[in-house]
C-alpha cells in the first residue's frame, strides 16, 4: 500500500471517528431542544447517571416552558381570586407572567418551606433539591405534581397543583400556639402527601414542644428515610436524643449535621448546649469558636462565648477582649487581614 493510500485511509478513518462521536450529542440536541446544554456524555452514563449527582438546568431555562404550561392549563380559583404561583426562581417566573398579572401572582417560596406558604400552583427546577429525594421514586416527583419538563426522561422542572392547604393552615395554628388544631391540619396534609417536608417539620416540632417524643421520633425517622442529610430533620433528631438524655447520640448527630453543612449554625449552638449540660466548658467553647472559622458567629454565639469566659472568672471587659483576640486570630489565619485588624484594634482598646 502506498503512502498516499495510507494517508487517505487515516484521514477518512479520522473523519468517520469524529462523526461517530457526534452521534450521541446530535441525538441529544434533537431529543431535548431547547435544553441542549443539559448534557452529559456517555462516559458518565448520560443524563440518567448524572441525575442526582450533578446540577442540570442550572440556568433555569425550563421555567419559561413551565410558566407557559401554567398559563395555558391552570384552573381558576372558585372564589375568583388570582392564582398564586410559588417558585424560588422569582425573577424569571415574574418575567414570564408579566403579561398575565390579571390572573396570576408569582410569589417567592423555598422548596422545603412550600407547605408553610399560600399558593395554588408551584414551579420548581430540581436544582437545589436533595439528590436523595429526587432519586427516590416514592418521594419524587411529589403527589401533587401535574406536569414535568424532562431531559432524556429525567425531570429538570416540575409543576405542582396544590391538593390541600391544611399544611399552610396548620402552620398558622402553630404560630398561635394552637397545637391541637395544628396537629389535626398537619395529619390531614400528610394523609394527602406523606412526603410533605414542611408538614413533617411542623408536626415533629409540635410533638417535641408538648413532650410526645415517641410521636416525634416516628416522623423524624420517616423524614430521614428520604432526606438522610437534611439538616432540619437531623437537628430534630439531635433534640430528641438530648431530651431523652442520650447525649452521645445527640453529639454524634450534631457533628453529622456540621459535616453535611458546615454553615448550619443551629447545630453548633445545640452542640454547645449539650456540652454545657455535661459541664464540658472546654468543648463548648471549641464548638462556638468553629463558628468564627466559618464566618457564622451570630449574636447568640457571641453571648454564649461571653458567658463562658465570664464563668472562667473574667469580667465583661476581659471576656470581650478574649473574644476579639480569638476573632482576629481566626481572620488572620484565613488571610482576611483588614477584617482582622478591626478586631485587633478592638482588642487593644479593651486593655
């Protein structure tokens, strides 16, 4: 075979290889327009294997199609009031409903708090929803889902039509401390959808408030079965163990929460309180100092640290001086020199 023929064969082979490699992306584009950018190649198993492991519609393009679906299909409210459309992507949804404000009112709502808000329809992309939840066929899509926008068979955006407002009513009763009425509403809401996160959180909190720990634990276990890393459910579990006097278990759960989400300040405060109950002031202080290192120290944390330092024998001035030094040192270590200098100046003023 001549060199010329070899070059031709190599060239043709290269072109064929490129065309073969393009088959997958081209098919994806045809199947999934206008969401071509939601693409994962065959090396990671495509969208099916990426689902729950990677963000998909991270630019929220699907909120347009979802908004158009609601505009075309939403049923009017019996009392003639405007249809409330909940979403956590309010900027885009507001834009797509801009010509239909006579019928619709878009309203901001977080996914895990949606049961506490008043809405009739809801639009949510799966971005930000727990991977364990969206890959659980029992929990997702939820019972009140009436339409999904899919890429390769996986929902990237869902539309909900509210089936009951008992969860919303129950939250209002709870805020007024009308616990019996709240429990009745939450149980009604969970009968409609056992995976209603807000109703679960609220019913757990109610049972903890009135000391019915076994009832609270039943719902905590259920919520953790489909949201094992959900901070709020784990926080309730830590409270349950602390109330039962199982301090080692409570400490373990708090540390798990911090591992899941190091910015969840409630876990640090609860862990501090557990250590203080055990008269372990050293670990209580260490726990609160970690809040400084992750820039989550709030006023409650400041007051707890001041009380700890005063218990060590310092007066108010000495306690604050010690705190300012801790804060300045932490900021210095993290390269935040200007912020650190502010606290070094305060530290020097307290001499």
